[in-house]
C-alpha cells in the first residue's frame, strides 16, 4: 500500500471549482492517496453531493481556512515582503525562521498543492514555492467561447489599454492546466508561458466521471408537470458575457405562455441565488403554473428530467450532449462566438419566434435534431479529451500531478 502520510492539498472556493475538480479528487482516492480539501470561501460544502460522496472515504478530509491562516498569509506573504525576501539573503533567512516558528500546518505533510485557476496571491502558493512543494492549477470551469473579448470586463481592458488581460503572474504555478488547445492559445495571449501550460482535457465531462456523477444524484420529478407537456430546461447565462437580458426574458416569457410546455429555468451557478433574474421578472414568472424558477436542483438531474435543453453559452450543454438531449441554441441572445456555433451540433435559433417554432414542432412530432455520432465523437475528442482519442483523462490528471516538480 502507498504511503498515505503525504497529503495532496486541494484549494477550492465555489460550486464550479467543486464540480470540475471533484473528479480528480475522486480518482486520487481510488488510487489510495490521501486528500485534504481546503475551502477558501464561505461555500457550504457540507451540502454538496460530491463532497458528501468523497467524505465516505477515510482518505478524504475537508475544512475551511480559518482567520488565523488568513492573517498569517497577509503578514508573511504580502507582495511587498516577498519582493524583499527575493532580493535580500538576510531578509530571506529571517523570513525562513519566522515560517519555522509560525508553522503552516496545512503544508507540513503536503506532497503537492493543487489550486483552481487563480492568481499568484492565493493562499499557500508562495509558501509552497519556498518549500519546494509542486503547485498545480486546475480548471475551475470550462469556457465555450472562441473569441477573447468574451465579457464586458475584458472588453473594457482591451479598450482602455489596447492589450488583453495580463495573467503572467500565474506563471508562478509549476503547472497551469487547460482542457483544449484553444484554451491554451487564449492563455498564451493573456501572458502565460508555453512551459507552464499543459493540455489534459476536461475531468468534469469525460465519460468516466460524467456517468458516475449522474449516478450520485436522485431522479428529479415535478408532480405538477403532466405527461402531455413538453419538458423544457432553460439555462440562464452570465449576463456580463455580452448577453441581451431583455431579449432573453422575452423568449423565456413567450415559452412560459404555452400551456403545452413545462419550463424550468436554471440559474447560473456563478450568479445569485435567484438565478440573476430581476425581481419584477422573477415575480411575473413565478405566477405561471407551468414554470419553476430553480436554483437548487443540480444541473445533471435537470438535464435528465428534460426533453429539450435551451442553452446560450454555458458548458452545461456538454452534459446535455452526453445525455443525448436536443439543444436549442438561441445565438442571437449574445455577441460572442462559441464552440456551439454549428448546425451539426445543435439546433440554431436566430430569433424568438424560431425558438418557439422549434419547440412547438418538437411537441407535435417533428423532433429536434441530435448530432451525428461520428461528428459528436470527434467534437468530444477535441473539446473533452484534449485532442487525444485514447486519453484517459482522470489518469492523465493523476499522473501529471503525481509527477509534477517544483521549480
């Protein structure tokens, strides 16, 4: 049996981090490795179904970083002091002694420190580097956008400075993992070095995890939804990603007016608890007997419940493709380009009336398009398996983290 005194220390913040990195953690535990997850936020991880699954193993533990370590980080690892440590051997030695006196218990047995996509200010990164502990940064999400000016914040940076965001400080990680070659190109344009970036694929959407992930969830049902109604699931986007809110609400309300449809609206996991719909629109929609504005049921369960999925640009469409649900993509609702901009993959809709027409036709028997198996297979090779047909994604993550060296 492997030595379990060495702990792999994962640093997470949110639902999305947990969603995309839990598959890697689960694989480590199956390989008899000891894992500790340190949450750096107020995320209620005890209620998360993935954490509940992981907690069944004696090799897994989880906690939240306490104020003591936050204060320690701000005193010993503020940017000004670290810059002095890097310039002066005397200050570096004093800093070393302080670290020995004021010990970081999180790192005493850490074999590697794994983070979600973060900047170099994240807790434990700088100290891990000083202690020669390998540091690996993993995807906390999956961007489907193919253009670089994908949200208002980035557009503003480009407009004011003429440059793309500067993520060069993330080169302090020993490895910065991305899912595809296009993610690599995006990060190269944002300042990361080629030697830092590694393409491994998507742990969240690989077949090994996606099937198991769905099995962890109970089947979702709606008593007030009749068998004769078309079950439609609408995933809300992040509005700051150049999405037209008014047009989005217009098509949602138009769908809700059709009594042959039962509509569930799933809020974006990075938005507020009400799914980021304005209060007046929320009240209006909740009056409809055939609508649920939902922000608590996990997305894979909702996809399994649905007949049709409507998605603007969220990566959850990959889950719908995995579960073989037809997707309507109302591309007119935003100004970005995505991996879904192809009629071979989804049902494209150029306006509100076309969305309604597609739904009505499907209800009447003219079924929505599902992608060809060969096309879908190649799509997943490119977008989930890092361009490698035979890539065992979770094993590749495991091997990469295990063999990563600190420099």
